[in-house]
């Protein structure tokens, strides 16, 4: 049996945590965001796909960012946009022909 994790394990679970974190204002979103990727796994079925590319980009944007810097707001928006693209790509992969992020998201 695998040990319990603090931030979850897998692909979708960490994405839900990132989504919740980045619905917070930039000055709060970055705190602990890197830790969510401790047990983040990209499923093999997404190798060499847009989903893998976006997941890697999302992880890089968060892991390489140093919270408290002058670009917090700009990078926050970049993370949100990458996450939205990833979620749309996942919906398309699941057969949704016209996924839409909605008008209440930046």
C-alpha cells in the first residue's frame, strides 16, 4: 500500500489543488504551490501530446517561480491561462467537442 500524501498524488488531483490555489490573489496563490507537484504524475497516455506539453509548462511555471517577486501578478495570470488551456485540452481528449472556460474566468 502506498503512503498517504499531503497534497495528493496523480494527475487530476494535483490539478484541482493548483486550480484552487490560483483562484486566490497572486500574493496568496504562490505560497506552497510548488509542494503540490511533489507527487504529480503525467499519465503515459498523454506522452507526446498537447496535454503533456501543457502539464510540463504548468509545472515549470510554478516550480521556477520565486514567490514574492515583482512578476507575481504577471506569472499568476500566465499560470491561470496555462491551466485553462490544459483543462480544455483534457475535455477535448475526453470527447467534449466544444469545451469553454466560461466568462467568469480571466
